[in-house]
C-alpha cells in the first residue's frame, strides 16, 4: 500500500505535538476524489484544535490529520464522479472528518471547485476556508447588499482581507479595523475608512453601519453595538452575540460556522480571476515545518495568510 506524509496530532498541546508521519494514501470510494495536495493553509482553527480549545473535537477523536483547506491536482476519481478530470487543478474546503496537512486527501465533489487560473497553487491553497468564511458571513448571514455600509473588524488577517474586497466588489461602503502594520494594506484593498484599533476608538470615528462583521469578539463586540443602525446586524465568527444588547440597540446578532461550498468557491474564483480580489500570502513553510508555521500564525503578526507547501 502506498504511503504519504501527513501532519497529525495524537494528543492536545503546543506546536510540538504535531508529528510528520507516514500513513497510507487514502483510497477514493464511489463519489470521491483523490487530490494530490500542493498547498494547505494554516488557519486559527488549526491551532485551536491542536491545543484542545475547539469544542467539536475531543481527545477520543484523536489522532487526526490537521488542516481544513487545500489546493492541488486530481490524482484519481472514485466511481461515478463526473464533472472533474484527472490532472485538473482544484481548491477546496474540507469537511471536518479529513485533514489537508498531507500529500493526498479525499475530496467530496460538493467541496471542490476549479482553482482560480490567475493564482499559483500556494496562493489558491490560502483561499478556501478564509474566503468561504468571509463570503458566508457577509452575504448569507449578514445579508450585505450593494450600497449598504459595513464595518469589518480584523481586516488585515486571513478572513478580513478577503472580506474587505468581497464587500467592495458587492458595492458596499467599507470601514475596517486593523493592526497598525496593516492600515496601509487594508486601504490598498479598497476599504473606505481604516482604523488602527490601538490608536483610535472605532465607535468615535465610524458613522452608523448596516452590518458589523466581527472577527475579534470580546470588548470589540461590546463596543460595536453603538455603531449599528437600527435594524442592523452584528455577525460573529466566534460566539453568539449578546441577545439583550442586540435588543437594547434594536439590532440583531448572529454567529455561524463556515461550511464547504463548491458553488461559492467558483464565484470567488471568478472575482479573483477578474482582478477584483487579491490574495495575500505572507509566508510559505514546507509541510515538515507545520509546527513552526502554526507557532508563527498563533504568536506573530500575520498579514493575510500562512500556507504549507505540501508538494
Ligand atoms: N466560525 C468560523 O467558521 C470561522 C472561520 C474562520 C475563522 N474564524 C475565526 O475568526 C477569527 C479570524 O480568523 P482569521 O483567519 O482572519 O485570523 P487572523 O488571520 O489571525 O486575523 C486576525 C486579524 O485581526 C487583527 N486583530 C487582532 N486584534 C484586533 C482588534 N482588537 N481589532 C482589529 N483587528 C485586530 C490581527 O492583527 P495582529 O496579528 O496584529 O494581532 C489579525 O490581522 C479567528 O478567531 C478564527 O478562529 C471562525
């Protein structure tokens, strides 16, 4: 049986619990695609899972292969898969039952779309989870429409830098908060107003908005109600917004978990290939240095994304 390298954890802990192991290459069953992975991105959920802080993964579920999104080429098609061909370049967000920090991974057709043509594999690998999170938060949960106003917290990071560009592409007016190193970057992405979160209180600077898209939570969320218009909505990627505060401000709150979605990835690829959205990859690590990649993502400032080269 052919084997491959995969980065797995057998118990929770710091980056040192990540192990590069030899495991069997998975077999695509009927309806599945075997992808030869070229790039896998590092997301905050990866180090939350690794440290045991992610509630949906328990010690009894270990060992697991890390990683939730990938880019690569089709190696083999399971029986009955149509619409894909061997050698085709794809990108995908994976269901929680598989891991992308590996040389091969199984994809379900409903998770995968053709890679944006204008991106190389590393850049494409950076996109799926962050982009689907931004897309679903702004449009599916936030209902953002052309001409509306949105405030995006954490706009220099993986999800935020894509959210700013999706909102602009939709024709929304965009205010954003970011770390000081990212203020220029976020302006260049098209935000109409950018606030250095340590230098200025956003609630003193931003006129009322229809949507607050919150990637930070805590006191950032608390202070955000004051900038929402009546009937506006605060959408969080982190936890359920306070219902009493929402009611007091005549606003709504929502929390969600991003889901794989091939159709949305195809839409996102069009925006990227159309030049409306660019992808920022700050640093690329080889698969064997996944532990260092997670340490950097967790402890250091990152502009955009960190990616593992698995080729
Ligand atoms: N629910 C879901 O399905 C889902 C999906 C994706 C992500 N998430 C969560 O959403 C969060 C963001 O994800 P991400 O991938 O974008 O993370 P990220 O790449 O680490 O980006 C976070 C950004 O926020 C900045 N920041 C920190 N404190 C801030 C503040 N008070 N105000 C404004 N900006 C601040 C950070 O700057 P510094 O680096 O300088 O601190 C960084 O640029 C994470 O907690 C992640 O777990 C949830």
